[in-house]
C-alpha cells in the first residue's frame, strides 16, 4: 500500500512541476492515528498551512468530517479544507 501511495503522490508532484509550481513541495508517508500524526508533523516542520480533503463540507464548520474538525481544533495554524 505504501508503494502505491508513494507512486500516486510522485505523479501529482510531477504534474505540479509541469504546471509551473516553483515552491518546494514535499511529502511524508506515516502510519498511526491520522489526527495525532498530522498535528505532530505540522509542528515538527513548522508548516505554514495544512491542506486537507473532506467529503463532508457544509456552510457550517461543524459539518466537517471528524478528522478535519479535530485538526482545526488541535492546531494554531491555518487549515485549508478542500471539498473532495
């Protein structure tokens, strides 16, 4: 599964470079509880922004999926939620 995830991410990174993205783009594959791992990694790398996908988007932030909601509550940095 890790190999498939890595291949998919590298394909998306190539697409970004071909589209002209000049910013540094990186990724890390980790296992564990998603909320804990995302919060820890965002703190470790001092992330400027956390970008997440959510299938449950509504006009009220409370309608977000539980992982997205927990991330927003747990960090003191911007979180961008993209409707999947």
